[in-house]
C-alpha cells in the first residue's frame, strides 16, 4: 500500500529509570478509517535514530503503509543534540537489559496511546521490529519477550555479544571498572562500564540473541553484508540456523558493508545500491508478513 502523505512528530517517554526515551513517529495519514501496523526501528552500538539515512528509511516505510517509531535507547549517550554524544556517563552503563526494557516501555506507550499522532490510526497490536547491529541483537530478544511483536527484520545483527568481549577488555574491567573504545567518526574515547559486561553474562538467557532466537516463532528475515567489516556475516548465518520460526530467511548482500554503503551524514539523493537492495527486501518482508 502506497500512502501519498505522512505526518512526522517527535516526543519522549520515560524509561524504567525515569530517563527520556526520545522518538520520532512517522505516520501515514489515515483515510477511510484505515489503521496501520507499527514498525519500531532500533539503532546499534554507537548509533542513534538520526544516523545517516535512517530517517529517510523510516519515512519510506511509512509511505509503504506503516506507522514507524524510531527510538533512541535511553542510555545511548545522545541527549538534546540529536547527533552528538553528550551523555557519556549514560553510554558507559548502557546494558542490554535496559535496552530491552526500553523497547517494552515504547510498546506499552504505543498501546496506551501515549505515542500517537492525531492524523493517524495505528494498530498497536500488530508490531514489527527492525534492528541494526546491536539493535538487531536486542530486537531478537524483544521479539520473543513482547507479545505484540508479530514480525522481525535484522540488519547486520550480532549473534552473541559475549564473543565480542576481548581478553584485553576483560582485564580493563577487572582493573579499572571500564574499558575504552574509540568512535571512529568523532574521535571520542567512549567508556564501556563493567556493568555492561556483567549484564551480558548474568542475564544471557534473556538478553543474548543466540540464546533467545531458539524461541522465535514469528516471521524473521536476517540480512547481512558479505563484506561487513564490523560483524561477520556468519553471525546472521548462525542466527538463521538456530531460529525456530517456520517463516525465516537469510539474505546476504553482495558488496554489502556493515551499513551497506551508507554513512553519516547522509546527504545523497539516492541510497547506495546495497542499501537500496536491503530496504527493498525489508519492505517486502513487512508487506508480506505484517498486516
């Protein structure tokens, strides 16, 4: 279904800690009493809802007939400035458990009508998730945990975050309580606290994708670039094999990097070819399985 006009609004809801979960809602303008399923878009590690072409993606999916909620996780380090990391103390303790709780908070707010647009009618009992990288990792857990989620697409998903913790990082956590990673885009040194590591170990049965994907029964599409420089495409292969859903697919993108050729800022008129291919597959999956 192609929609001629959409409405874009922004807001925030409070996390379980009382911190803001900032979101943008892209809504097809309802005509003839139609209601539209909802897709929640989840960014990855060192990511945010306004990264690169993500807003354009959300707008395009809204035009395909979905209400789209792009959310920033409450601890992702992005504050009032939508594209700069200014809340590094929060980023340091961004656990998988809190990210998962944030998704539940947004779903609850949607169902209570707290995330809404007066121009649109949203079917908040029919929700799809789209997650990139770490967001795809957490989306798998959320798809199992929250009943309204009926459909899932992951881009460049991590299979098991425990495997990304190096011995050097573990030594840092034991010695000083944090490790540092560099943001290649901004040059910032970003602390990752020991609490993040401990959460991934202590709550693995709830927050680790390869553990939870075995419980998945909803239609799931795993997409990954063959040339992913950050997360090997074998992660999505492992997730696809372990997934118990009847309707599942794995699609590997030739010449696809971790972000499928897109970067930040994104100022081009057209998406890179690999990115465009990924978006076409994603829309097609939701059109087929999220109604």
